[in-house]
C-alpha cells in the first residue's frame, strides 16, 4: 500500500512599488511546483526593484544640478546630508549619524625592545558625519572618469566609541588590557581625491570607486582609554593625560593607520550612494 502526501499552501504576495503602484499576486504552491514558484517570486522582486527605480522621481529627494556646476552640487550634497541623517529609505541608503567601521590594528610594533605596543580597535562606531559640511567639489563633469573627483568637507566633532585590546611593554611596565575607548576629532577637515569607473545597469550609468586617497586635518584630538592599566587607576589616568597633552606627536605616529581607517570609511559612505543612485539621475541632462 503506498501513500502519496501532497503538500500545498497559498502564498499571497502584496508588493508596493510606490504610493500609486502595487502588485498583488496569489500562488497555490504544491510540492513539485515549489521551486518553480520560488523562481517566479524572485523574478517579481526584481521587477519591483526596476519599477521602483523607474517610478521614483529623484528630484523630489535630491536637488539635481548641471554637470560641472560646483556651487549647485555643494548645495545639493549639504541638503541631502542635513535632511537625511538616517539615510533615504526609499533608495536604501545607510544612516550617516551612526557609522560602523571594521576592526583595525592601529598600532602593531614588533615585540622587541623596551617600548612596543600592539593596539587593536573593535566594535567601533562613528558619530558626527550628519554634521558634515561640504566646502568644495571638483571633477563632477559629464564624464567623471576623465579626471579625479575631489570632495572637501569639515565636521565640528567626529567621535569614535568602541573597545580596544592592547598588548605591549612600556619600559618596566607591561600592558595587557582591554576596555572602552572614546576618541573625539575636533574641527575635523577632510580632503578626498577619488577615481571612479562606470557600470551600466538598466541602461543607466552607476559610478564605482576604485581608488580613494584622503588627507586629514584637525585642531584637537581628545582620547580616553578606560582600564588601560586595570590594576592601577592612577597610572591609567596618567597615561591618558600624557596622550592628550602630546596628541600631535601621537597623531603623527599613527597617521598612516588612521588614513587607512578613513579611506575605508569614506569609500563605504560614497559607494553606498553611487551603487544605489544612477549618476544620470543626479544631474540635469540639459
């Protein structure tokens, strides 16, 4: 005696493209048809993505400028930054008021001699990008690949919060600890030079960053490392005071590693926009 078990279920799909457009679909899924139905659903989702891009009027969110109109482009960038600190949900862009960054070794000396340190940052979050003011742009012409693009800007206070692990030797003291870290870059200025390539999707041009070189300036760097020497809070306080009193020397020593960190952070921020909004949608064609 054989038993054939047939499984079926009804799948209702309500997909909203925008306020005026939606798709309603119903599927009766049986066991042998499950895979075919899954492929159909994926195809519908792709269709929705295309319809959303076609239906969305970018100019309602972002001020469009003529190619090469630097003054207008600066105004448009600043308007977007101030208006959408949480990102633009309909475009899928990420928030900029809280920006995460990858774990990073900011200090990695060879462990020989009387003074050496291995210093790793992790679970880091950046606060303050929503207060960015763009001050200068260059190269945003009809063919952005013909030259380097430049973006200059300033942030009153850029704060990093997270955790750290340190191993090392400071003369007669050994440092093997972990704790919370806070870093405040005050009157932070950045100068970005980037090169892009063009990708074509849905007959539109999208930009992709393949090189980004940052330069940074700041007026003050304030650092706090909790539990640097957990067995001695007075020494921990003294170490923090020494670092903050001599912050320029520490900045100069660590600048190559810091530039690597910001190269990654700025690339991710810019790529997030470039990959989700077509270059041709950002500018006026006439």
